[in-house]
C-alpha cells in the first residue's frame, strides 16, 4: 500500500485499484466511482433493462445502481469518498447517475498514466491531474469527531453503537443521527458498512485470506463478506482478485 503524504485522517478518502478486466453485477455503494480503460472501452449501465453505454471512462454517482463490463485490457477503478474535496470535484462533472468522460479527457489521462500502470505513475496522476476544488462538503464539527473515531477504529474496535457514537459527538442520539445524515450525505449504518468493506479490501490486497479479512473488518464470516462485496461492489472478493491488483490510498483532509 502507498499512502499519499497529504493524508490528515487515518482512513483514506479514496482507494484506486488497477488491474485486468472484470465484470460486475448491478450494485451500489456510497462513493463516487471513476472507471478508466487504459485501452479500448468500458461498458456501463444503470439497470439491467437499460441499454449499455460504451466509452473510454465513466463516473458513477454515489448510491446509484450500476453494472460494469470491462472485459479486456487494463482498467483503473477509483472509489472516492463523496464528501472529500476530490469527491465533490468529481461529482460536479456528473450529469445523472452515470456520465461518460469525454474522449479527449480519457486520452489525456491515458497519456499521463502511460502504457504500464505503476504506483509512482498513478500517484503522480492523482496529484496533478484529478480535479480539486474548495468545495469539500462541510461536516458538522461534532460529526467530524465521530468520523475520525470510525476511520481510526475499523479493525480495532467493535463498539459502534448509536449510544457510544452519540456520546463521542456530544449530541443526543436523535440529533446526532440527523446531523450525520445531513452533513455526510448517507445514514450512519451504510457509512460504517462501507468503511468495513474498504478495510476488508485493503486486508485482501495485503494478502489476507477472505476469512481473516472478514473477521478483521468486523464481518461474521467469509460468507457474510462475500454477500456484502457482491451487493456493494458487484462481485465477490475472489472475483475482484484484489491480491492480483495494485492499489493506492489517497488521504482526506479533516
């Protein structure tokens, strides 16, 4: 794993994964997703009854149901926290649930990344080419306490009860739940589940087996992790083959 030096939180705002082609079932998750074909095209659509859209790269809105067919070649996938500076900047480029990148944008990014993806090249691309903006979502300061706690505690603590998290925030349980959903953009439980999925993905990438990754991330067993991966990423850990892919994590600002 390679963490960019800009990180000020323990948990990354984005995870970039690159490797050979894949196919995903219909799924949804809480991040802005960026798909980029290094050669050829990727096919995306919102629902099984819709027509496929074919393009060199695409953006997917958080919470949007989508399917992906990226069968041949090398592809880069980014899962970006929608509330981060990068997530907000990418979201501004979205029109609807799915938006294809322009051919000129795809060509420019492909040229910068080069024919052989590597950590140094991807890190440079992230820093220099991906959009930035001043509009990172404003998080309620009491909620931000909880976000820091959650990001630092996945894989360590299992006490993520509403009572405990509300106490950390210093708000009543009802006020905390309202403030969390309003400023983070998703309810508390889906957000925690997404952090668990990210943690499991990182453990798998480091070489853990599915059972150990599941337990580390707080899932009951490997089958539970398999079901959650399929629902949120459209494929199982084995199908995603994280151990055969490369990743970097990009840090968020507090």
